[in-house]
C-alpha cells in the first residue's frame, strides 16, 4: 500500500499525519528502535529499528510536522538530492503506516466508509 500523493504535494503540505500514542522511539546500544507500549500488540516484524534519518523524521512527526517540513529538514541536514529524499521519506512513512504506527486522514475515511 503506497501513501496517497495528496499527502506530499501542495505549498504547505498537510498536518493530517499522526503518530499513534502507543509507540515510543528509544536509542539502545547506538540504534534507534520503535517500541510498542501499553497493551499494544507487538509489531509484525518484532522491534522496528530505524536509522539516524528515521529517528530525526520521528522526532519531527512528534511535533506535528507535515511532509514539506520533513523534506525541508532532511534536505537541510543531509547531502541528498530532493528526489531521493522524497522517495525515502515516503518509504519511511509507508513503513510506519503499515505497522499501525502512523495514521493519516485517508485511513479514517476508509475505516468509516467500510463499517
């Protein structure tokens, strides 16, 4: 399932992306790990390990950053072409979404329409 294009275009992007509160990011032994908390079931793939860029994106998402803000942050901090940054941010967000860590407005509409 790929993320919808509408979440990545437009002058201001969107703030319709939300991290689920039942997950936290922790640094353990030099690696960043996303851990489910509370009564949340374990992730399908066990613990989800992310790199430094993933951890930086997570921290921006915690502040309510939209896609354009995520992109600007990556471009300012790392030497990467914009096309590659867009692709990798999309992949990261898609990974979070597939694991139930990130919700988007479209998810809510889809769930409501199918109930």
